[in-house]
């Protein structure tokens, strides 16, 4: 039932904003040059051996060394995993090398050595190039490998990756993470693992190398769906916290008292606790999540809700205020800056 | 500044819905028959003695023995306080007597014996009659008494009570409570005490007799303002939880998994944790807070936000769904039934 509803959502679009860093490979050419799939017996033998690589730990490939990917790589190195990584930028490659990781010249070069591949890219175009482009993972993926797509992307993009690697019999897991860049740095992430349960169980030690917890949440795609549900709440609760703070200030209450009292009562949310203090201080830096980056999530959730036919009145009512935050100079601040938008609405003009 | 904004909010209206139990005294006659105020020296002497009444505990009067008032009375009895109470209905009086409390024939009769008066009524009309009506508290209030207005009412109604008792030099505290009827029964409430700080400190043992915690939150009225801020969040978060659950169901996710995962992550709220499970089970009984009763809070918050000039887009967007819950047969269910409203919007008709 739910699957049928997805049908029109599976077309190919990029809704990524201009602000998101793009990886510019050669144009996407699909899963060309796919060679024969390994035999099932080969795959079974390879699987048994996966955890017996260097130092009893599989080699982890990380494609995309942004804030999240680099944190995965660093924490995995610290946990003793061999790591090989790739990014189009030089700085994160230097950082990876400094952390004891190996630097690769392409996703293909990552695939040649990696037992587990973590993909942590910022756009659908980058994802497609890294997987199926001329120098993509697909051309050198090991027969015993497991691929984890970690991003927040539309399901159709995740399914593209799944189908691409299916041609070689490689399991792909949809594994978005819950947590900010700051949380990633201190290994305070939760992985929403979905897809082949055996594969997810097998590579659990890898997840444990960079996340506080891993939840297996169901069939392929359940991870990203759950993330959309969670971020719908994050989107609404952040604006709700701003409303509460503006209401409190307009009624003359002490905002620090309000923060303490609300955090301890029936009105609280994790967002209120995390971002409420930034609102009290009217200081939205450093960003845990920039407004301009979060717009991608907002658009994904909105499209997703429409695709599955879920009426989401508060999500819809939230969007204009995030757009206003973009419009009014808060685009590089934390999403807590939505508070400034509401507050500015109460200021006399002229 | 904020005070000036209140001016037009201070007119006399009753926005209480027909469903709320009303106390029908003789028509309100203002603070008539006010006699001389006690001298300051008398009041000071009386105050020193307040905590040395029967069994070292002051006698507590409870006016209004609904779900909340009766819980206060029972818990205070259990904590060893002499309690005298009044209600227009017979059943709660019997319950009070069974709990070892004394039954009074009018608010006036309560005032004759009470050192501390807790007012826990359900409508502004009832509040006015109980305080200033022919058999109201004002006619017999003791010179050393402290009056606590515990309800969720517009500030103007609270200020009416304050001004009425000011004529006799009696401090009135604005002390709404945070917590449901179920929480009240097990002493799991937080009192938001505002007004005269000395008086609040002095009667703290009384609050401790029926609440888990008391927060002194500021000048008179800060309590009800804080409660409006908290309930704005409760109103929004409850609908947000419903949106999340409907989105999850429409996308084919396992709802118990969603409840567990979201409760543990960045998307959670106290409301999601409290009401999310009722939504998973689609079972909105027994009510912790009935939709029809909560409409009073929704209207109060909406009026308050307009009065203090606070733009509250998500609060405004929430109202139609609560009204729909009223309209579609969920009025006596818990406010979690707003989930049914959204869910019904996804069902094919015909």
C-alpha cells in the first residue's frame, strides 16, 4: 500500500540548494560496465571473512569527508579500524591523513580496499557520481563488501544506490544518522539502520566505532522515513520554542526562568532544551545546523509527506518562517535563528 | 511596557465553554461589605503564628473540590494538615469527609477557619462568586490568611481576586499548577507561585503537601503567564506528535518502533512521550485532559498572545484541529484524540 503511493516520488530531481557543496564528477552514466555478479558461494565465503581483516577489523571506506564523514573516519581510526577515504576537497583529505587514515584518489580507489563503504555526501548528484560515475564505487566494489548510504536524501536516491549495487549482489543499507555535527565529533550519534538485517548485524562493530547507538528499524528505506518523521518534529518544535520565547518576552517574563521552568515540565521538547538557550541569549552561533542547509530537510519532508499522503498542518505552517530566516540574513546561523524572525515581527519599524 | 499592552485584556468576559461545571451562586456583587483592614501590626503578629496552628500545621481551606481541588485536599490530609473544603456538588464533599476533612457550607464558612485558602474552580463566574459573592470568602477571611488562586484563568480574573483581598490587606498569590488530574492524585505537580514572595515562602509547606515541586516565578501574574507559555507548547506538541504518527503510518513504518526511536532522539517532546502511545494504540481514553475542557486553555492562550502582541503561527494553525476534534465526537476523549482528526483526513470516504 505504502509502496504504491511512492511511485510518483521516484522521479529524478535535485532539490539541493545552491549552498550545498557539490561534487562535480563527469556526468552520471548509470551502472555502466557492470561485470558478472560473484557466485553466492563466493559471497558467503567472503562474508565469513569480513571481520577477520587487518587487526580483526574490516577496512572502512568513507566517501565524502564533510563534517559528518570526517567525524566517522576519525572515530573509526580511534577505534582501531583501517580507514580509507575520498573527498573532492583537499583539506579534509589532509585531516584524514593526520588522523592516520589512507587517502584515495577516487571512490573507485576506495572501493578497491574497503570491506565496508560509508557514503556521506551532501547532494544527490554527488551520490550518483560517487556510486555510478566513471570513477564510481561500482567499478571496483569488493564481492564481500557492504555499502551504507548515510545521507538524508529522497528515497528514490537511496533506491538508485540499492539497485545499482544489486547488479553485483552487494547489499546496500539505508542508514541515516540522528545527531548534529557537534554530536558526531564526540560519537554521540544514533544510526537508523535499515535494509538487509544480516548485513546490518554483521557490520554492527563499524557502527559502534562512530555512533553511540544503532537501531535496526526495518526494511530498506525505513531509516530515511524515520528520519523524516523525526525531523518533521524537529522543524516544528524549533519554531514552537521560538513562539514560546517571544510570547514569554512580550508578556514581561524573565526568560532564563522560563527556560528552566519549561525545560522541566509538560511543555518541553529536546529542541526547546537544545535551542531555547540560544533564543534566550539571541545568539545563534556557532551553528549546529545552518538554516540554509536545513532547508534541504524541510523540502524533503514536505515532498515526502505529500508523496505518502500525510496531512501535516504544522510542518506546512513552519516553512514560511524558515524561508524568512533565509531571506533576512540568518542563512548561515543555527536554525534557532528562527526566533529572530518572530522577534523581528514584534519590533516597531520606520 | 508589557503592562500597558495588557490594558484591553482586563475587561470582564467569560470564555468558559458550556461543558465546564459552573458554580451558581447569587449574582456577583463586587467587594461589597468590606470592613476595616487589620492594622499592619496585627497582620505581622498573625503571620508569625501561622505555622503554629493545629499540629504545627495551618488549616488549609480548599474552595472547589473538582479533580484538582479534591486531590490537593486528600494529599494535604495525608500530610497531616487540617483541611476544610467547599463545593456546590455533594459527592466531592462526601469524598472530603471520607479523607478526614471538614465540610463547609459556603466559601465564607471556609474562610472562617482557614489560614491558607486554595481556590481551585473551573470558571471565572464561579471564582468571582466564591470570592466576592454573598457567601464569599471576602466576608470572613482571617487577617493572617494567604489566598492562592490556583486556576487557569485570564490575568484580569486573577487581578480581580488580588484587588478584592487587597482591601483587607490579605496577600493573594497567583499559583497555577503544571500537571494533569492523574498527576495531581499522586502528588506529581509543579506549582508556579507568583506574587508576594514572603507569603509564598511562608506557605511553602502547604504547597509541599500536595505538589512535587514549587517554583517561585516572579511578580503576581507571572504564574499564569508562564502557564500560558507552557500550554502553548503543549498544544502545538500534541498536534505535532499526531502529525508525526500519521506521517509514519502513511509511510508504512512500524508505529511502536517509531514511538521508541523518536522518544529517544532529537524529535521528542514530553507530549510525544505522554500521548504518542495513545496515538499508536488509537485509544484516547481515559482522558488525562478532555478536548472540551482544554479548549478553554486554547482560547485563553490565543487571547493572551494577541493581547501581548506575540505572533504565534503554530498555535494559530493548531486551533482548527482541536475544534475538529470537538466537532467529530472526540470532545470527551483525551486531547491525544487530535490524532484521530488527522487520521480521519487520510481515510477514503464514500
